[in-house]
């Protein structure tokens, strides 16, 4: 029976060299290696940092094939395997010494005057201004108006994404075992007209967050999905919720989220 593993790598020298070594070791262990997405693959290995991992998942259209990362960048949360530990990883994988973790995605339904578009995020959806000026947004949750916002924008993140842009903006780190959304304001301004939350808000997994731009100048709203920017002309609103779509992360049995937090931030 063919056992196929797909490798996806960035083009950094260390990643390219790791890809070569990994290919040789997997082949010697009896696996067939591909560099393009294969429906029959049992595992996808991303080589790089968190950014490369996110790009792999998006490029492979949120496949249900389990994915794991080899870290050749800075210490991240997705790629957990060191290039120095490839041998032990292959041994553990062949012995089924791993677990598979389902990760919920965010669904962003973006409405413009002409169409609706659905986009999916692993880490976060960001609504911000395209120009260096304050933007004004109306925030509704489950059909109820919550606040009029004035500032740089809003981040809506998953627990998995809580350690990324959300944390840099002052949001809280969330245990990835929880199923929720976190909204973190970007440089909120409090005036008589705009009474803004100044800290993160936690929403249940059933919540629907609706953000409506209030255009004061040109059409200047920017949507950022997992670090990739998208511009929509005449956007009327964006609704963000937890999607039924999930991805599968392969985790080694010795992976521990809070130890990784301690290594990265403390």
C-alpha cells in the first residue's frame, strides 16, 4: 500500500536544505514523497515558520489531510518539529505516537454593493483602514448593536490565533482547546460620539459578529485574512462567525501549548 506524504516548503536556504534531508529520510523509511498537493496523501508537512504554515493550509484549500510543521524560522506555534529531530519524528509517526487536533476556522462573509464573498481564517480576520487615518465602524453582535467604534480597526481571532497579531495588539492568550472568538480593538478612541471598548471582548462559538463601515472619506476599508490583505470596493458589512469547516493538526505527544507560550514570551 502506498503511503504518500506531501512536503511544502518556503524558499529560505535552511528550509530548502531541510526539505532535501526530509525527503531522503522519508523515502528511506518507505514513504512516497510529493511536492504538490495529492488527494491520496496521508500527511502534509510544512517547512518554514508560522507564515509558511498558514500559507500551506490556504494554498491547499483547507484540506482535511492532517498537517504538521517543521520549524526553520523563529519559534512559532504551528511548526513544532526542529530540523534536528526529523529522525525521532519519523519514528514516532510510524509508531502512531501522535494525536490529531481539530481546529475551527473563522468564516468571514463580506458583503459589497455587487456581491457576497466567503473567506476563511485560521488565525484572524482584521478590519482596518487602508489609509493612515481613523476609521469608524458600527459593531453588532447577534443582531444587537454593541458600539460605535472609532480607531484603527478591529481584530477577530481564534484561540489558535490569539498568540499572533491579537497578542501584539494587547489581546489575551487563549487556550486552543476552547471554542470561542476574541475581538480586540486597534487603538480605540473614546469621544462623546464613539464610546469604544478599550480591551478585548470574548464571544461564544455561536455568536455572529457584524461590522458595518461608516464611510467619512473615500472607500478605504481593508480586510486582512491571516496576514494577507484584500480590498473590496463599497463594502457594506462583514459578518464573522465560527465556521463548520475545520483543519486537522498533527501533534506529537510531547507538544505542550503552555510550555511553548513560556518559551516564546517569557
